[in-house]
């Protein structure tokens, strides 16, 4: 016992409720022990003190039953089932057999194998209809299987046999309520469906009421029970009648209702396919109405998802026979391929058919060896896709197209080509393309010839290698150059576009510079057609930028590219010119902005930037790639090769070309350009671009948008602007889908925003939970240190926001990576990891990891408390304070992991930083409040008592008050434990 503490000094102590928070902070939680009572096995002996588990003995059913009971009590359910199964095989006594079946039923309930549990219980009931345990077990199994009425009957019999059993009465009441609710819902749904059908079938009913009824059907169809009621109430024929009215609003409602009915239900989907017919669905999608085409596309996608794994129901043995969907899927694929080359199909319908093929033909995962859908599409539809690419809208008798159709077709070609696994497959693809082009080139029919050239343009925008090989064939390039000199404007336009697309490689560009620049200049000067003029200009822009950002590889004379860019900006800002033509001005800028002078001029022209952003938000999505390229160039966020000085010197010595950086491509110029782009509203434009249709928004475009976002979020002061304009939400899909590099860049930008923003504002609603995975992916050791650091900071902020987010971080398996970085040599990364762990330790799963033996997790935290870095100390001490408050066992474990624990705690208690001192004193209080009385004695017998006395006697000080209060609480606790006595002065 220790004396000497004045009772006067303790007289003003008050009880303080405290919590400890680092950054966004953690909470201390009390754990509750809840006792669960369940209906156990019929066992006569409790083997509470048995040290060894029973061994399996064969032959004697009674012994096997007893062994099964022992295994069940020991928690080894699988071995218990094995014993009972063996006993059933050899048992001849019906009554014993009934008990074994009943016991095995309990095992199956534990394993959640409810069908077998019900079956075994039934076998016991067959022997003894009043077997109350078997009846109740069957009731439990049937309830889980959804057979509430049968479960109710079983528990009703149980309650009749034992009318005072509270468990039976409670189950009876609960099941009765559930059955009533289900019946109410069913009858209510039936009446609602019937009422809606009556309204829709009534020709005299008001239009508004009919539309409302149709929309109510859509909502109802999205619930599984509602979809089933519609189907059972002869709903599909009615929906077909709605379609036959020809009224767009009725067709839309019917199609959307069918989509809901087909979602996640394979059997119902197959029935609907056969009732409606694939041809009928295709004819609906062919209508010249964008909304209807999109809704029908969604219907086809729901059908495809349900038939290819979207339905998780178990249909039993008949599934392979009755629900074979391969024939229906093949029929849908053939029908879509027919649609894309049919003149009866509208442009919107063709777009959606191509979108469906883009999404469902290529493999989702390249590890999957089955690319049969791609091979089937090549055999039955490649020429049809090439036909779409070759369409020239200015010529008569062409397929109906939208602004986006031909680009989607090019994207589809690229995806199919990428999906091929070997050279013979790729050679077959090239041969079909080559054969198609040859069949179209006819010197006597210029329309067919420019169709062939336009097809090559489509291939150059898709699988470039295939298009490039065709351009290299004898006579093709010469024909393109010759067409530039044609008198027909349409020939010039097609030829110029083909030249633009084919000059993507330096070797090809140098050939055209030699052979085609003069022609393009002549076309530009002589033609009066703005559409051709701007295309010729873009051709010159592309050739002028063939050297990329290499200042020493300028193709044209000084100042030429600036003049071309000025003309592009002039066209871009002219609202009198149609959107499709203005789009080409952005194409020109996408090439010319490789030049730093052009970049600087462009960002100075706010009207031009805003005009580009408005075009990016328009319905014509073919402009997305060019806008993304322009922004990547302006922010210099393209992939740069590392320049090694030694190799530069070696190249100069051997008289090799050495790339040179433009003076305006240095960091300060880039930062100014980023600020101007943000001021002009680039973030809102990017947010709209991200929402574009997936087929046009290719993975490459997504990667470029991710790069731009990362460049924009470099300065912490700009991140608030990005969040305010919807950048946080827009980054989430970019971080989850696309190329690996694109996902990493988007994840990095997300981490930067998440680190300093309020998650509730930056990622509203449920979106915040989607942010966790991209950030966890950045913790991989494959990522660089900056990405690791930013990800840890982002996760720290999220972990301090809510318990749900902490659980999400744990579920994404981030803990091992965070713990790994707590050992990191880099001080910043180690600090960030420790801060993140500090905010996670309120999670039960995290606390359990610290309670486990055989690791150094707790030791590391204690040692980090002894580091010189104050921020690191603060985080480690915060984590330790919360852990010892939540798990009292850790108070004892803390003293065993290292001999330095007391010295470290004493140093922290004397720390000049009041926050560190406060956390240390909380740890001391938690140790005194633990279940280990020896721990308190050890603390009080050390110098810790003197330290606590000095701090506790100090005058109240707002800056250090938290520490003073906790030290006084420690002393009061020590008095309560009888470790110290109050000092009383003589009267």
C-alpha cells in the first residue's frame, strides 16, 4: 500500500465520461454477452470434462449413435453426421432408428442443409407421430425452405402436445403473423395487377390513368413476387396488346415491365422469350425512337444475364433438360447480327444492337478459354459489321445511321479482334476483311470504291493493325491520294478522312507528308464546302503533329501549327456550323495540342474551351476520344518515358536522335493550364463524359479521363472544386472498370480526394462504400510509394467516418496490407498506416487480431509509441488506448510483449504534447481498470504513481485538462483498488 495522497487534493474530483479520437476518431464499445437457448439433442450424459474426442466405431448402432452425440456436443458436425449415417445403415430397431434420424436432422439444421433436415425429421415422425423434437426440427427446416404453412402445422402440433412451452407458443405466433402478411401481400398484389389490367384494357379509360397503370406495372415487375403475379395473371399477352397499340408510352411501359419480369429468373425468362418471340423484340428495337430502342436493349440484356448466370435459383435435376438456354442465346445473337445490316432498322435500333454485341460477344475474362461467341460472330456477322463501317450517308440508298453508329461498329470490330486467341483466328479475320474490301473496289463504280475506303477508315479506328495492313496493300494508298483530287466532294471527304485515320504511325505519316500534304493544302484552299475544308485541315493538323511532343521533330515550319490551331478554335466557337463538322475541329486540336505553344494558346481561349466542353456533353459521343486526347495533352498526363542522362549522352555521342522538351511543358506552365481548365468547368464535362454509353467510352478513353482527373487533383486546393462539380462520383466507375493503368490512376485520384474531403459530401449515399475497393487495390506492393501513402490517408479518413465503412475496409482484406506498411521504413507511409489502424481498432474483427497469440501486432504498437515522431506516437497511442479500453485482456498482454512497456508509457505520460500525454494516461487508466490486480500493483509500485501525482495535482489548464482529469481518475481508481490510501493531516 502507498500513502501520501492528500484527501483535500481529491475532494474536487468529478467523474468524467471520455472518448478518444484521432483524426476522425474511434469509439469505445461495451460488449454484451447474450445467452442463446436452442433445442438440443436427446443426450443422457454431458461430457463436459472429456479431454479427448470419441473415435469412430463401426457396427454397433447404439455406440455409433452415442459417438455421434459426443461429436455433436464437441461441435464436429461432419463427424456426427458420419456416425449417424453409419448407424442408420446397420440399425434394425425402428425406435432407435427414429432417434438417430432425429439427431441427424439436428446436424443438418446446423449445416443449413434444410431439405435433408426436413427429410430426416419426417422419417422420425413416421415412426412416432408425437415425436415433439422431430416435429419442431421439421418446423425449423420447413420455415427456412419458405414453406410457412407446413411449418405452422408442425409447430401447432407441438403446442398441442406441450401447451405451456414458451418456445412453441412464440414460434406459433411468429409464423402465424408471417403467413398473414404473406397472404395479405399476395391478395393485395393480385388485386393491384387485376386492377391495372382492367384500366389498360378499357378503351374508354382516360389517357392519364392508363399511363399511370402502365407505370405501376413497371414498378411491380421489379419485385419478384409482383413479376410472378403479372406472369400468372396472363400478363404477357396483355403487354403484347399494349405494344400493338403503337403508342410510344404504352410500348415503353410494356417493354420495361418485361425487363423487370425477366430479371434474375431463368425459367420465367425462357417462357417470355417463347411467348413474345425474339423477332418481335427485334422489331420493337428497330423502331425509330431512342427511348424505345434503349429500353428494348435493356430487355435483351436482362434476358442474356438471366440465361447466362444471373439467376441463382436451384431448379433441381430437371434444369439441364428444361432450362437449356443455348438455343435461345444463339437465336438472339443471329437476330442481332441480322439487325445491324438491315435497312428496316432505325439508326437508334442499330446502335443498340451493336451495343449488345459489344457487351456480350467478347469474353468478360481473358482467362476463360471459350471465345466461341467471337468466332461465331466473325463467321456469321463480320461482313455485316464491315458494311455498317463502309456506309457513306451522303450517298443514296444507305442504311439509317446516327452520329455514333459507325464508331460503335469500329469499337465492336476491335473488341472481337482482341478476343481472338491465336494467329490462325486473327488471319481468318484479316482474310474476311481483305476479301470484303476487294469485292467492293470497282474502278467503274466510284460509289462502291468509296464504300471500301470508308470501311478501311472504320477498321483503322478499330483494330488498327488490320486496317493498317489493308492500307499497305498495293494501290490502296495511291487510290486514297487520287480520290483527294476527285471532282466529287463526297469522294474528297471520304479520302481525306481515310488519310487522317491511316497516318497514325510515323512511317505512314512521312509517306503522306511526301505524297499528300500538297493535295490536302489544295483541297483546303480551293474547296468551298466547309465539311471538306475542316477535314483537310484536320489532316494537316495530324501530319503537323506526327512528332508528338518532341520539340525537335516538328514536321512543319515554325508557327504553322499555331495557325492551324487558331483556325480550329475559330470553327469550334462558331455556332452556325453543325455539330458534326465542329467535332472535326476538336479532332484537329487533339493532334495539334502535342505542341506546347498550341496548348498554351488553347487554355487562354476560354470560349474555345467552353465550346469543347459543351460538345463533350452533347448527344454525339464520337467526340469523346478527341476531347480526352486534347485534355491529356493540355495537362501533360500522358505516359512519359524516363530519360536517363547517361543514355542521352551516349545517344548524342553516337549521333542518334534525342527527344527535346518544349520550355512550356515544364511544371509551372502545366499547373497554370490545369487552373485554367478547372476555371472553365472541365470537371462537369468529364462527369458527363463518364456517363456515356459503354461501347463508345472505350477502356482507352476511360484511361485518358482517369489521367486527366489525376492531373486535376494534384493540388489539394483544387480538390474541393472537383468534388463540387461531381468529380468524386465520376471517378468511381473509372476506378472499377477499364484498363489496369486507368483503374490505378482513377483510384489514385480518388485517394487524393478521399484523404481530405468529407466522405458524405464527396461520395453521397451508398457510393462511399464503392470507394473502398479502389483504395485497397492501391495498397498492393506493385504500386509506388506515393500511391500507397495516398491510399492509406484516404482509408484513414473513411475509417473515421462510420462503423459500416470500417467493416467494409476489413471485408476488402485491407488489414494485412495496412499492418505490413506499419513496418515500412518510409516515415510517412508508416505514420499513415498507423493512423489508419488507429481508426480501425474499434472494429471487433481488428481487436480479435490483436488478441490472437503468435504475432507481434501489439508489440509493434507499443514500440511505435516510443518513436520520436510525434504524429506516429499520437496514432499508435490512440490505437493502444482504444484497444485496451475495448479488450481488457490486452492490458495484460501489453506487459508481456516487450520489457520496455513501462518505460515507454512513463515517457509518454511526461510528454510535452498534451494529446500524447492524454492517450498515455488513458492506457494507464485502462490497465488499472483491467481484471488483473497485479497489473495495477506493478504500475503503482513504479515511478508511475509519482508521475500521476504530479499531473493530478497540477492546476486546471484548458490546454492540458484532459490529461489532468484522467490522471486524477487513475488515482481514484488506485484508491478504490486499495493500492493507495488518502493522506489525512492531524487535527
